[in-house]
C-alpha cells in the first residue's frame, strides 16, 4: 500500500474512532438526560397534586391535561390499594415490600420501568412513586404513582439518534476530505526529500530543503541539508585533490624527465666516447645528483603514504633540543647560504623535547627547507623555548615572500604549492613536505600553527608536550 493511502487510512481511522466514541458517549448522555428529565417532570406532577391535597377534581383536571403526553396518575392508600382512578376491582401497585417501606419512611422511589401498567395491560412504562402523609398527624397515608410510556422517551431519543447519524455521515465525508489533504500534505513533504535525494544521486549538490523547524520532517530536512553540505565539501575536496594529483603527476613527470634525460645523455656520451677525459668525473657527479633527486622525489611520496596509513612506529624519547637543532642548522647552512640566506639558532642549551628524534629532525628539516626555498637574501631564525603548560616550543621564522590567508589554509594539503613558479626549485618538488610535517606532528600529539604576511615572511610554531 502506498504511503499516501496508509496516511489517509490512518488519519481516517483515528477520526472515525473518535467520532464513534463521541457518538456512543453522546447517546448514553442523551439517554440518561432524557430519563432524568422525565423523572424530574413526573416528580413535579406528583408534588403539585400533593400540594393540592390530592383533591379528586384537581387530579382529574391534571389527568386531562397530561393525557396528550401519555402521562397517567394513580393514587394508592397506605395498604397499597388503588384509590384513584376508581375501579370496581381492587388493584395494587405491585411494588416490593422494601419499596413500600421506603415510601412509609418518606423516601420517594425514583424512575423505574415496568412491562405492564397497574391494570395488567402490556405496555412499557416509566413510573415514579411519591409518598404523602396526613397534615394533622404526619402519618403515612399513601403514595401517588405517575407514569409515562417508554415509547415517548424512546421517540425523543430516536430523533436524537437520527440527527446524530446525519451528523456522523457529514463527519465521515469531512474526515475523508481532511484525510486526503492531510495525507497529500505529508506525502508531498516526503516526495520533496525524495526528489532532492534523486538530484543528489545524479551529482547535483546544490540542493537545499526548506526547514521551518516545526516537526521531525523539518529535523530530517536539516539533517539532509547538513549531509548535502558535507557531500558537497567532500566532492569539492576530491576534485581539488584530483586536480592537485594531476598537477603533481605532471610535475613529477617533468621532474623525472629532466634528470633522466640528463643521465641518458651523459651515458650516451660516455658510451660513444664523446665526453673528454677531464669531463668524465664531472659527468658522473651530475648523474649522481640527478639520481639522488629522483630518489628524493620517490621517497617523499612513499614516506607520506606510510605516515597516512599509520605504517610507522614512533620511538619517543626525551632528548636535548639544542643539540638536535644545532645539527640541523649545520646540515642546512650550506643550502641557506646558496640562496643568500642567514640561518640562525636561538635556543636554551638545556631545552629538552619528548619526541621521535628522527621524525622530529624530519619535521624541522622540511620546514627549514621550505623557508629556504621561499626566501632569498634574508634571515631564517630557529628559536626554542619552554612553554607554560609543560611543553617545548620550536619556532621557525623567515623573511621570505610570505603567504596570503587563502594560501595558509591550503599549505597542509597534499600536492599544494603556494608558488607554482618555484615548482622546479631544488627542494620541495612534490609539494608534500608540509603535508608530511602535519601528519608527523599529529602522530606526536603535538600542535603546529602558521602565521604569515604576504611579502614579509612566515613563522611556523611547533608545540610538543613533554613526557
């Protein structure tokens, strides 16, 4: 069964259930009210006659008036013998001894039903009994019985039932129409989400559902919008990484082609004895340099993949940060000077650091080489200091070209290069250096942040918690 018909049937069933319960409750209430009203009316007739001292002419006049309503009046003495109307036979009321005792005690008997009247005729009647007493002594003198046919009461109830049935029919029609529009409204809301889902399945992520924050459907719409935003971001990220992957493949192919072409040309020259003897040693050195360049390019990619897939184990230890940084400065000083840069170290000699020694060196080397790459005739300063929260802080600041805010957001991404024009420099060909730095910092449970101003320089801050 379609959800539309399920909703319509469910709503219709609820409305019908409510209508039926209300209908039966109303009928019971109407029936009870009708009998109470009849009882009150009959007691009123009886009390009015008693107030008139049960004079025969008054009773007869009342009987004539009430005859059109089907009301009958009967009077019985204290022995339960009928005194009005006058008959040739002695008729009794036929009430029980307990009821007669109640009457003697002054208790009226509320509305009761009988299948026969006092003359034995088959007729359903409703009767009340009201006692009366002598005015002089207050002794029980008898009681008056006032009856009305049940058919009169049921006729009134029948009219009520007919009216209620008519109202029920109109209610059914109204419930059907209301169920249709309610079900259509709910199904339209589902179809709205369904249509949006189909668009998502076809790759359209520019879908946004209206959210009025009214009910669970709107909560679902909010969750759907969040999902779409996440999918859109993921898709954009995939496309961005794919574009960078393609750029990297193009760069890698270019970087590999250049040294391979150089190596191949030199090998051919040596093979055909086209290189002078005094140039052969220089040719071998060139081939070694180009080979190292290829190895570095491959190793950076392998290293990044190992870090990402958690295939490396950190051997954390506490060591002297000054000694480690001093060694790195000595290793990279030549590269810095080749670019006209001054490489400086400012670190307390007793600064300790808790990390994997080799991976820490790799982190600092990558950042410093990155600073050398983007700085010419400037200063690169490596600073070490104690942090406030049991931490060791390493800062690497340069006076290079700096970066814009957008570039700072992207530098940790794989294959990203802030300055595409420098993609063929000696260091950082792959665009993986800072991506590796971030992964290694995360594995250490450390933090890294960047502050940069375009044209003025960049500062990397590393915060390592102590053991």
